[in-house]
C-alpha cells in the first residue's frame, strides 16, 4: 500500500504546527525534507527531532517575506537534494498584532502587514519552487512536481461573531485565486498546484482561540467531526496526499480539512 506521502524531496515553509507535522510524516515515510522558517531555533529543533528518528531533514532560516532571503533559501534546498518534488507552503499567521479585525477598524499599515505576512511567503516560495521544477525532469509519478498552499476555511466560510479578521480572510481568499490560476497555467508543464483550507487547528497560531472557553465550545459544535480543534496531523496528511503520486490527476482544487466547519451551523 502506498503511504500517501509526497513524492521524493519535500520543501516545507514553516517549522511548527501543520508544517512540523508534514515534515515529520514525510521523513518517517522515508522522504527527504527541507524546512525554511524564520526562527533558527525552531528549524534546528525540528530537524534534530527528525534526524534522531532516522529521517532526513535539512533547513535554512529565512524571513519568507524577504525576497533575497527566500530566493537564497529555496536555492539551497534545491542544491541540497538536487531537485524539489513537492512544496508544502504553510508559513503565514494572524494579523491581530498589526490591528487586523473588522474592516472599518483596520489601518492601511495593519492591512498591508497582514497581507504581507500571509501572501508574500506563499508567493515567493511558490515562485522560486516553480523556477526549480520547470527546469527539472519529471519524477517517479510522471509529474515535474506538486505544490500545496495552506489557506483557511475563513476565506469562504466566515464566522462573524468570533473571527472578524478581515485582512486575513482577504489574504486567504487571494491564495485560492493564485492556486487556481497557476494550476491552470502550469498543468501542461506537469506541475500540480492545490490548496488545503483548514478549520480551527491546534497550532501555536490558535493559542488565543484555544484559551477562550467560548471559542472552544463553539469549535466543538462547528467542527463536530473532531469535537473541537482539527489536529495539525490531519491537515498535514491531506496536504501530503495532494502532493503524492496518488493525487497525480488532481490540480486546481481547494480541499477543506475543517472537521465539518463549512457544512455546520455551529451553536445558535
């Protein structure tokens, strides 16, 4: 039985939560991993854990909003293993610290900072990975490569009472547009591009929500399949399926991994 893991060499952006779960799972299945994240300590800790378990993981620290740093880091990833078969673009985050909230309360600086945090990393990581993939021979699956971007269920299934982060929602919806347009363009080159849209997930970014009893009660009803928060492993598994040869005929799709959020009313 196939492991449903990404084909060959996997590049992951981010080193905690969903990104860490994906890196661990791919390495455990015998795949090679390269991680790029902002914090040296987080990268080194994850790579150390994977190596201790017998896996292959290299890393580079880079702020993925910085073009020069990202170009260098992706170049290093490609040079390390000689090719890139898959990209799992996870890095992004809440813009609350920049003042993200209801649209009528967001400053231009807050809007731009939230969009930069959530759109520059996937744009730069996808661009640089595409440049590598376009120049390489097809892998074992017959495709040149596969890309998955992590968006959010909030892009098209809002929660006006509890999650009023409108710049974040706009950025995540923009990721969907990028995925669909690029999937169409690069399909003839044998490159597949999809997205996963997690619901409320048990990651460091969700710590504020997890500490709020009202949101925990809401999640239990809004995400009835998991009776609370989705696990990072569940999102990683879905992403790795889309990156795997088992998904060789799938591109331009947004797969919700949301415990039922998008089809549930939640509490009254």
